[in-house]
C-alpha cells in the first residue's frame, strides 16, 4: 500500500494539515500544533499541589498551565529541586514529559518517564524494560535481545522499533549510544534551568508519523508547499531516514495550489462529516458526545436482494473495516460504542468481533475491542493522546 504524504494549508479551514493519501483518499490526518504544550515536550515542571486522595499531583510546565501527574505510575521522579526526602511535594522541580495533550476540560498529562526516539529504538528513562515492536519476528527479537544485553541498567530501558529488525547491528548500537548521550545532555541542561524551562521540544506530529508509521516502500512521495516545513523535513530525513530524501518534493505550481491539486478540503469535509457511505450502499453515522463516541451502522441503499443473516454479516464486516479506518482518521479516542446491524447467529457475532480486532490492530494507537454488551453494542476503547480531528479543526 503506497501513500502520498502531503503537508499544506487548508484553504477552507485555514489550518496547516498533514495527510497520508492512499488512492487519493485520506487514511491519516494531522493538524500540527502551534506554540502550546505539545505531545513529547520535555520541561522543568513546578509541583503546584499534591492531591493525596487521588494519589496525583498537578505540575505546571508553563505559568498557569497545570498538568496531571499520576504518582502511582511515577515511582522515581527526576528531582531537580527537592524540598523534603521521600515523595513529591509542593514546590519541587521535576523533569517531566507531556504524554497527553489537553482534551476539552481535561488538562495535559505529564510523566517523569522520559522517552526519546530514533529510527531504530526508543530510550525510556524511568522504565527499565526491554520491549520489541509486535511486528518483529522471533529471529529478529532474539538478535535484538542480544544487543540489548549490553545496555541493561537501573535507569532506562529500550523499545526496538520495527525498522530495527533488518538494520545492521553497528547502526543500531550507534543510535542507542546517541540516545544515551542525548538523555544525559537533557539531564545536565535541566539541572541548570529554572521552572517552566522547555528542555526539548517534541518532534512535530508529521515527523513522528513519518518516523514511526511508514517504511520507504509504503511511501510514493512526500510533498509540501511550505518552505520552512520542507527544510525541517529535509534536515530530518537526511539525518534519520536518508531513504526518504529522493521522495521529498517542494511544490511550486503557481496555477494550482497543492491544497486544490489533492482535493484536501474535500478530504477534510468527509473526515468530519456525520455520515460515511460504504461501497455496498450502507453507511455509518458517527456522533461524538461528551462521554463517548457512538457509531450506528445502517443498511441504507444496500442493493442485496435478500435481507438475511448472511447479508447483515457482509454489511457488518464492511462497516467494521471502515470503523477502524475512521477511528484513526478522525483520531477518535476514549470509549466508542458501535451499533452494528443485529445478527442472530453467535458464530457471526464472534466473527465480527474477531475481524474488528484484526482491523483495529493495525492502528498505531492502542485500540482494544472489549466485547459485545448485553444490549448488542460493540464496545471499543482507544488510547487518548491528542484532540480529535474535529476539535483541532474547529477550535
């Protein structure tokens, strides 16, 4: 599956957007953030207050920007200024990284476990486990575990990315050593800074997407009409993904804008529309609410001659694949309830849940198909890290 990656400005929504277009249609859309607190940013945080009954703290990374910090998940904070021995307390300075952006009325979340990434590996300070991409085979895992043995310690762990599976040992070791040096530099700079200092800006969303979700064989072209972004991409791929350099293109046609050439606004309109048509003539209705997202599957204009269980299973399986695509496309997160067309057969229901699990497993964001409820609704949870596409476009 070959995609064209496009970074441009929407003429209708007046926002910069980054899209992955497969066969002319969007499979992923990112609205890059501005100067606000961004996912992956590393700060010197000031502990504003500690709430013991929920075992959490609120840490400011900018004046007036409190972030939620779970103490249960942060057993070993990196203290830069500590007022008393033992647990974290008001007035402490700690090194933190943004793990979730603000969502509606919820503050951003931060963690003391610092992660920094490269092409082949991720260093996870505060979490000492050695982990592997689920896409790696047993032989590749065995080889990478041998490499990891030389880095076992009590301060940080490593996550090996899919790309590491076929990479030369020397390159993997070199990148891990670079990550260790970068982390040590972060610690040193943080120790000499005051509260609210931004120690390291997280990679832009579009760079993280290129880094983590695509192989060069899956990309036909990377194109932008933004000179500054083009330079950022060029510098990045030269250092981290040289195989992408020949795919990178700066768009300069004065007659037709890049937005219009790829029908970007039409793709954005579809991605925030309530109704999504399926090839069979059936359709989805997607309705976000404060508590969850509800998706209804409707047989609509389906032209099958018989309304049998076989027909309903066919529509539901088509809908399941589209639901998985829409979750990622719209960045729907939290709880999602899907009202598929009712089926009598337990085997058909089991097949539907199994297929839905397979489709959502391709999502780079953790997505879990829970089960079918007693009311016949399928419950899904998707990890919340960023605002939904609609929130980003309309805020």
